[in-house]
């Protein structure tokens, strides 16, 4: 009852004209930023922090604005992912698998609508989780040590076996390629260059934006250019805009499961929306079994990752607010903003600043509702933006890719590297190697290496430390199950015709 009273007081804070306006500005800015690959919420928040300080916005109100950008960008990122196959962040990569397939089938409108609804459901349910379970989950998350995080990474990689449409060797090869890319640069311990080939531009490693846009967007351009109907207008690729009741009903429980899984993963510092979206997708694919059309435009393939990554974004605020531990690059920037505003996150925040905490929680619910009301009516506009001939679309996507990559570091070398990855992605599509595991390996590889080295250092080189804790054993067991279950199911279940669809080959 006390929690309900505090939450109602929070709504009183969130619905103040200034805070309501800032919440709307935050989710609107976040949506726009999310649509632009290479910028992301980190840069947007970092740019706005000095503006917020200079404007003298109250700390609680400033936090509402910055956090609105954070979760608003989650949906904005899905727009370019679904319509253009240009994921701007790692968490959006998995959305491209079925989202872009739906666009190619004339269902870009329903894909965007489901994305918006799933984002709202994931955000809303995770807010309830934030209210009810923040102290408990924060305490549980802190029990994860290096060995547990390493096992979690292994589990995430093993779950990708389902993305290969039955081809485990191809999925593992793609994952290995991504992990190799993650080793490029300076060794974190010895500072010895690894696989840089004498190029100083590679000392900092492979940039995520360069690799992702190359593998997905540029390879898609090559794919369009090599198709026999490359001169055809894309107008025929779009049918209805609204989502049907059947599609909504089919994805309802998917949204609920994705929200729960995303929230739990988001609580873990360092895990975030990337792991959440991949695990949610693979979970739903296994639940669907041979009756699903995952990889070929299944609406559940959009609902699962979108609900999961939005829930994970909210879940990541738990360790930030209750422990002062940022779980991602964006929350690390938010931590700096909090400290700059004179707010010290930690266990005492709920007691010392109840209006700030509960006002923020309530504003997140209001912001998610505003996000839904703002974007659902614009679905038709987003879709019609692509009703152009391919001879216009191809150079437009190419220009977007080159500008986005050059804006990151201002490096011509990055443009060359992006083009090379575009060729690589095109060849991988041709030989039916999935692209998504490459990105996951690149993103999680450094975290995996860091935690493995930490575990070895703490144990004096004893490998048994990786299997000592019950949490680690459970994760290892889940990883083994992920690898063995698809093979067992294929032996007992007749394989459906067309299980390895062109869409799977093209998107990953």
C-alpha cells in the first residue's frame, strides 16, 4: 500500500506540465535519434547534458528528459531496421531477421505497428517490475561474478543455433568470425596489437557501427543490385499498414514472455538489450517449433526482440539507481549526468529522493504511452517513405550508410572497411551463413574475454572456477540444452518444407 501511495505521488510529479513536456521531448528525440544509425542514445544524451546544465532544469525533470531519450531510441531504432535493414544498435539486429522479411513481403506497416505495441508492452510491464522487484533483483544481480558472466555469454552464443535454420555449423562459423573480429586491436592486458596488420586505424578495434552497417545495409544494396528485378519500383512491396487482430493475438503471449525475459536480463549489469533480444527470439522460435515461420516474416519474430530490448532498457535502470552500477554505455553516461546534477544513485536514493525516483518511474509509463500514441499514427508515413523506385532507394540507402559511418569517426578508412564488410555480408548471404551471430560475437566478445581473464586471475588459473557456482552450472546446462535440443527435435519432428528460406539467408 505504501508503494502504491508513492507511485501515485510519482504520477503527480510526472504529470506536471514541465515534466510532461520534457517526457514528450525525450521520447520524440529518442525516436528520431534511433532512426539514425551511428548516432544512438549515448551521443544524444552526452550532447544534451551540458544543455541541461546550462538551462538550469531541475534534476528530476532533467532525468525524465534524458531517460526518455534512452527508451525512446529503442523504438526509433526499429524503424530503420525494419524498413531499410539498417540496425543502428546490436539489440536491433535480431529484429531485422523477420522485420525486414515482412517489409519485403508487403507487411512493413504491420511490422512497425507490432514493434510499437511490443515496445509499449515491454516498457510497461518492466516498469511494474521496476516498482515491485527493484530491491530484490538488484541484490540477485550483484551475485553474478566473472565465471557467471562468462557462462551467460556461452549461453547467449549457443542460443544462436536456432538462427541458422537447422545449420548449426554455419551458425557456429559466423559466431567464430564475430569473436575473431572482437580480438582485433590492442590486447587489454599487454597492449600488444592483435590482427591489426600494421594499420593504426585498427588499434581501437572494429567499430560496431562500421561492421553492422556494412554487413546489413551495404550487403543489402549489393543484393538489390544483383537481383533480376532491380529496376522495379518498391511500391508493390507495401500492402496494408494496420496490424490485424490475428497478428496481434498471435504475438500477445510473445510480448509478455519477451518482456519478462528482457527485464530479467536487463537487471544484469553488462547484459542489456542485446542478449535479451537474442534470447527472446530464440526462445519464441523453440516454442513455435515446426509450426513457426521464423526467419521468413513471422510477426512473433518482431514482437519478441522489441518487447525484450525495451524491457531490458528499463531493467538496466535497477542496478543504476539502486546500486550506482551502470549496466551499459548509455547508463554509464546517465550515471555521469546524475552525479553532475547532484544526485547520488544507490540504496539510499529511494529514501532520500522519493519524489525523484517515483516521479521518474511514473514518467516512464507516461512516456511509453506517449511513444505509442506518437508513433502508431505515423506508421503509414514511415512505410510510404519507401514507395520509391529502387533506382532511388539504392543510392539513398548507400548515402545513409556512408554518412552514418563517416559521422562516427570522420575516417575514410572506415568507409573502405564498411564496403569490405558489405561484400563479406553479400557473400555470406549467398552461401547461407547467418549474419546476426557475427554481430553478437563482435559485441559480446570483449566482455567474454574480460570475464574469462578475471575468473582465471581470481582462481589462479584453475578452470574449475567456471563451474563452481550453482548459477554458472545452470547457465552451462542451458547452453548445452540450446545446442542439443534443435538436433533432438529434428529427429522427432518432420522438417517443414522451406525451413531455410531466402529471408533467413538474407538477414541472418
